[in-house]
C-alpha cells in the first residue's frame, strides 16, 4: 500500500476531528448533567424517558385538578357551614316559639329573627363563586337558582331555576369527583313530617287537641300498607271521647275491617297524651301502618286530624310556615292549639332540613378527604417519575469526568502524533 503525504494529512485530520467530537460530547454531558443528549445515544432509554415524561405531565395536571376541586369544595363547605349554623338557630327559635305563654311582642321578635334567617339562607342558596357562577344552580350556573320572598310563598314554595346537575372534575386516571351540589338536594328536596307521613289538623277543629309529628317503628309495615291517608276522627258522647281511624281513600274504618264509620259504633277510647297505635289492637281486624301518633288536650266532637304521606318542600317554606304561625292573631284556645301544632310541624321540618345540611356537609367533607389522599398519592407518583427519569437520563459524574480525561489524553495523543508524522517529509532532509 502506498501512503502518500495527502493521505497522512487526511487521516490525521479525521482522527483529530473524531477525538474532538468525542471530547465535546462528554463536555456537553457534564454541562447538561444528562447522559442522553440525543435519542441515538440510547434509543431504548430515550423512548422510555418520553413515556415517563408524559405520565409525569398527566400526573401534574391531575394534581392541579385536585387543587382546583379542593378549592371549589372548600368554598362550598364554608357556605354550608354557615347554612347549618342558621338552621341550628332556626330550630332553637322553633323550640322557643312552641309555647303559648310567649307574649305577642315575643312572638314578633322571634318572627323577625326568622325572617332574617330566611334572607340569609336565600343569599347562601344564590351565592356565586369567584368567576360569577352560581354554586348551587347545577349546570345552570349562570341562572339565579332560587326565587321567592318569605311573604310571597302563601303556603307554596320557592321557585328553583337550576337543575340537578353536579359538575365533575377528573382528579385521577379513573376518578371524577363532584365539585358542586344541586340546590334541590340541599335546600329544596327535604322530606316533610317524620319522613314517612305528615300530621295536620282540620281547619274546622274547635277543641284544644294537639297532634304531634308521629313516628314509624316499622318502615316495612308502613311501606307495605295500602292505607297511607288516614283520619283520626273524634266523637264525644255523654262526656266520653272516642276516636276512629278512617282510610280516607276508601272512606272506611280501619278498626272495623272496611265498614263506613257511619255504620259502626266500635271505636277506641281516647286518653290525652297516650299513643294512638296505627295498628290493630285486640279483636280489631288486621291492619298495620307501623307507627304511632299522639294527640294531647281536649278534643271536641267532630274534631279530626290527618295523616298523609310525606312529600318534600324547601327549608324556605318551613321557615315561612313558622313565621306565619308566629304572626297569626288567633289567641283563642282552639287557635293556640292550632298554633302549637303548626309550630311543632315547622320544628320537625326544620330539624329534617338541619339533618339534611349536616349530611350534605359530611358528603363534601368526605370528598375533601379523598382529594387530600389523592394529592399525597400524586406527589408520591411525581417523586417516582423523577427517580425513574433520573435513572434513565442523569449523568454519572465520576464516570463522565474519567471519560473526559481519557478523551483529552486521546486528543492530545492524536495531535502530537500528527505533528510527528507530518514532519516525515523528504523536504525536511534536503
């Protein structure tokens, strides 16, 4: 093989360039702290690093979503806490109002405070968040959810212009969490009475009898019964007070197995304050509504009290009914009996509304606890992703420093050898 001077120069230049390139790469690795500068340095590790980087970015977005969800639920919890405090106060006022010894001025004072509570609750129900969306309007967040003043209800209920929607936010790969609650569930869709039936008095009652809210001890029996609309009808004959239980759906007595009350004389004896069993006693035909009610006071002949299946109404209607009872002006004995019955019913409804609010806060609290756990998990995932990327990409400085020294020596050797070889020319000996 013939080696020419030009070949010596070409090979020397190529070798020096290669060594310089290798030295530059090690120098760039040291400067960046990364082992992989291009995918070609380690294709498998580079591909894996891209996957982990994408997973890390998704995890970071979930953490941001968790924080946003926690902020939304935290704001809701603050307002629900205030609403719970107001309902607690309303229940206290209902207990205070449930006495005929309160003077008209005292009743008016209680009614005034209840009006203030009504307005505050309406303000909470229509509250907006920082971006101007109504919190309790469902998906219709740009619409004022609740409408109606305490004096405009007139035995009716407030209007609701929102919907049942709950806004969701994805906070993990397989979890969408509710970041809002419908105002229907919080303020409007609240069971009346004892949750199974509602008691009331007939407007024509002239005695001083008062009926309580009743109770259900056997929900299965109540749900299985066919007679849910029942009258407790009183008869006073020669100073003896008796009562009958009448299925108003059929017009027949439950105590006599389906015979019209006008055709029978079999009735139970009435004793003020004693439970009225809504089930068969002794030799009576079988029937069972699974509960009891109590009537206290002196009833008049023809007085009656009603039982009807529980429905739902808003907390605003309950407060309005209590205010209406407090502002009534009937101070007769029968009027006082109706007042106490109305106050007792409103107190029961306020208690159910308070229980509903406590349950709602518990649901929000459980979501906040879940978000807290997810944030901790997300931060741990982030650390794991960082560790995996570090194992794939980060530079071993000790090895790199050794490699740099090695490359420097190789480059210097290439340069020195080129100097020596380049001087092997015949012209140097002429």
